[in-house]
């Protein structure tokens, strides 16, 4: 196979697994730095340094890629990458475009990462619903896999119990096996009975970085729910938003799990029912301890007689909120910055702003010191 160097272009171009040029590479080199070569066998132009060594990458594109569907690329991974393993990681790159999965579920595989071309540039769309939360996910995560730089948009199925964007389950502890979401937008709408952005069940050490959740179902809406694992995960720069179309809403819900959320914006809004920015819940006697810090957490009830609560601690309430703003706003029901249920004596809120239209705090365990160094809108101390 001969190569002839020609004048450098304004960057590199992408190659498929056969070494053929197909579409622009969004991670191209700085202009004028990489020469282009002519592949006399295929008749395509490509970057000289990229003609070989591409067997671990498959391109998905609406036109000109190795595959037109990421599901097909996953199903045939052994053909283009070999057996995926820790020593042989595989990557599916998806070009800009909308990829309609219909009602199929994209099930990720261990050691196979999926990378799009950016938020709202690469969109995995579909209309999937099911009677089970896990089955209702348009994308199901896997051990040792990373999903990044794309948007998931599940419009759901009317009459089904659930519609979910991304879900994962039963993944044991270990930093090298955790499922990761990195720069991913998840949008869920439609008329299923419940709409969830991300659902994690018994998943240890998950990592979510710059994940944007937009939930717009005409039903009960949940941005993120994680439950049932003593070893939790790390969430940084999460944006969780539910809309007025929701009948009731929860921004994030942690149940019997340890998670740390930081630098995040959680905005739960609904047109009726109860609205919670965050729920931290421990149903047994375990030592799970979730923490939210340096974040804004709000609950906004647009109409109806329900409650709007910034953060609610349930069960034994093992958890804390630090250096954050907690807001509960409603015109007709009760609005509290924080609600500490009767048994949640282990709840802690410190160095935060607590704001509620009814009261800044509704503390049902006054014999326990749950608050320290908190303020209201007038910079006055708030006790609970």
C-alpha cells in the first residue's frame, strides 16, 4: 500500500477501521501540523500518522462510517477489536447526527467505551418504556465502560410504568470497574407513568462528571436515583432539572447508598404534587452516608397543594449538606429549605443557606443538633 504525502490541510480527517477516510475527526491536530497522505489502495486521503493502528476503534456515522448504528458496532466488536479486556480496550466513536434506536436498548459491554462528538451533536434517541426501571432504560451501562460526549433522549412509551435514559445495576466495587458518565446529557419525556434520567441500583464507585439531566414527562419525574450499595460514587458538576409538566418531582434521591455530590445545580420543578430537590434516605440501621456540598438545591411547586422541600432526610438520615443553598418554594402548599423527618437524627446541615416560603427548616427531631452555622435570606442564623 503506497502513500504519497500531499499538502497539509486544516487538520486531520477521521479513518474507519479499514484505514479509509470518512468524515472529519473532531479531535484533529492543530492546523498545518499533520500532513495528509494518499492511500493508493483505497483511494482516500488520510493523516499519514493515522493510517495504521486503528483496529481498536470503530466509527459510527449516518453515512460513511463502519456502522450506522452503535448497537450493531457493539454486537460486532469482536470482529473489529478482538475480545475486549483490560489489556484490549475498545472504542466506538460516533459522528455528529441523530441515531434512532427505536424501542431497542443499547446494552454496553465491559471494556468497550462509547464516545460521541459532543452534547446535542451526537444524539441517541428512542422511545423505550417498560414495567421495570432497568428494562426501561434506552442505554444500559456496564462494568468497566465509559459513556461520554453525547445526548440520550428517550421519549418513552405511553402507558408503560417507566421511561429511563440511562441505568446500570449490580456492579461491584473497584475503581477500574465502575461505570462512568462523562459530559453526557440525558433527556426523558413522554407519557410513561414515571420518567427517570439516571437510575443506579447496587452500583459501586460510579463516576458522573458534567452530566446534564432534563426530565419533562407528564408524570412523576426523577432526575437521578441511586440505591442499595454501601460503596457509592462521586458526582461532580451535575445539573438536574425537572419541568412544570411533571405531576411530582425529585431532583436526586439517594437510598441506602453512599454518594458525594459537589459543584452541582439541582432544580426540581413540578406543576403539582410534592417536589423535592434532594432526598437522602436510609431505611435500615446501616452506616451509609451521602453528602452534598457546594451546590444549589431547589424545589419549586408551580401549583397545587403539595409541598416543596429543598432537601429531605428520611429514615435514620445518615447524610449531610455542606456549603450549599437549599430552597423550597410554593404558592399554595408548604415550602421548606430542609425537612428532617422524625427518625433522621443523624442528619447534618452546616454552613449553608436555608430558604423556604413557609419556614426555612421543618425539624421533627429538635432534641438533636442537626444544624450549625446556617443562615437565611437575611443572613440571620438558622437553628434546627
